[in-house]
C-alpha cells in the first residue's frame, strides 16, 4: 500500500459517514496540479547531476496552496500527492485560510555539500517560481529542509518577482521569519500530548515518552514536554536508537545532535536499542516524529503505549490505526497533532503581509488558542458521532473544504 492509498482510505472512511455528493467528493480528492521538474546542477567535482523535483498543489478552495518541501530519497509524485492532501485537511482542521500542497526533491541531502545544496535549491526555484507566490502557493520546511533552505528560496524568488517575504514561511527570524516558528510543530505536538493525557485522567507530569525522530519536531516536542515534567525514556533517529529509563536530558540531547557530524543522537549516553523495541516500549506516550508508514499492521499490536501522538505526517497505516484503536489506544492524528507548524506559518505570513512583527509570547499564546480550539472540536465531533479522533478530524476538514468548494461554485 502506498501513502496515497493510505490517505485516500482515511478520506473515504470519513466521507462515508457524511452525505457528500459524488461531484464534491470527486473534487476533494483530485489534486489541482502535479508538477515534476528535472533539476540539473554542477557538483563540486565538476560533473553534472540531475535531480527530480516535485510540487503538488492539492486544493486551494480555502486559500492559497500551503505546505512543506522535503529533501529525501523516497520523495516521489505519489508521496507528494498524499502529503499535499494531508495539508489540505490540516489547514482546514486548524482553520487557517490556506489550502494544501507539498513537494520536494528526491535526494539524500547528507551526501551534498552546503554549496551543492544551495545550488540545488536555487535551481529548483528557477523551475517552480511561476507556480508559487505569497497569494498562490507558499512552501515551508519539511523533512531535511530548514530556515536556511527557505532563505535561499525567498532570495531566488525575489530575483524574479521582487521583495516578497511571504512566498515561503519558516524563514530565519533575521530574514522576516516569525519568532516561535521553529518550535511551533513540536509545541503543538506537546500540547496535544498534554491535553490527551488529561482527557485520559493522566497528567503530563511524570508521563513516560518514547519518541521516534529527533529532528525539528521531535526535539522541540521532547524539550517542551520535559519542561512539563514528562520523561523521555526512548528515542531513535536515522543513525541510532537509545533508551534510558532514568530519562534523557532533552536539552543536552538536542545540543549533541546539533554538533554531531551525522546530525544524530548517535554517541549520546544510553542503552542501544531497536526501532521495534522503541515501538513496543512500556511507556505512556509513543510519538512517531520521523517519516510516514512506520506503524503498520505488523507492529501495531506490539505497541504498549495508551496514547500515540503523530508528530510525523502519515506515520500510521490504516490497518495499524484500526488495530491501535481496537486495542484501546488513543491516536491523535497528524492533521491535528502536527498542525502547530502550519499555524505559525500562517502567523508568519500575516506578519510578512503587514510588515509588523509580534513577540514570541504573542505567537505562542495565539498558537495555543488555535490548537485548543481545533483539539476541542475534533474531540467534540468524535464523541458526538462516536468516531475515532482521526475520522473526526477528517470529517471536520472535509466539511470545511466542501463548504468553501460549494460556495465558490464548481
Ligand atoms: N511541513 C510542515 C507540515 O507538514 C509545515 C507546513 C507549512 O508550514 O506550510 O505541516
């Protein structure tokens, strides 16, 4: 099963509980544009390498297309279509006035020098600049891209279109970025974890956490949760899996990753373990915050956590999701749990548009307000209609995007 099949299955099961017309249903699953480009650059040793780049614009009924760009060897058109559709639902769940898009380049950025990475990014912008823009489609960071990538995109775009800071979000604060954007996805994940624990009659203080992925999302979620008294007892990334029942120091671990040559937790003090053992660890919360498709029908029944909070996009296959739910596990779905990033992307875009910048407290307060409202609405719909949280989140998203589509007229 591909990512695309997975996201369509989630869409279908929510759509089946609603009375959508066949026309609306068809419009909601059809991506508006699928762009594939060949990106050729001269490598440091003088030879030319060609990389495949993608931008999929899924739906803009509620506002300009919005979503990240990832640099990863697994990037392809199908994955981008699936992830673009998740962005459409995610922006609708939190009520930010954007649609959904996603893209990226099929590359392992760890094998490129900084110069090669910059040339690749600028060349990619040369190929897609006509279909992006502050009122058209606004990229952002995703897997293996960061604020530096966004700075290059803004600069390259401005060579064609003049000064347009709102063309991308997740920019450095020194270059029209927003305070709080860096931490925003992880903060949203941490907030959802805290609220879901409270709904289960538990407190975040003292709760044990296993985290897969310690990049931007995982490291911020871990640090914020640690600040509230949670204990990170297992963690893994592309190069190592470690556990420590006395709890990792999330700040020290983040500092280690920042200076490690592989940008990994590898080499930090802890007992080596495996991904299988991390998923099966006896913890209160499991947070997959790396890549998609990691919780599957084969490993779902090993999960002992009673709460799974999806920091990554699409980490749980539909079969795994059903198994988890039938085991009594609460799953806070990606389109709610990791929506803090796009929420503060929206704040960044608003600040860019107004040329007026907020302090961090204002960003964080507004983020929490938006996430709380979305969380409460998903929970309300889930209880009222006897649905799991994911199906409820899809129902809300489909309802909102459907309304906008009908109002606009087909
Ligand atoms: N890549 C992030 C996501 O998947 C952020 C997208 C954005 O801010 O546009 O939600």
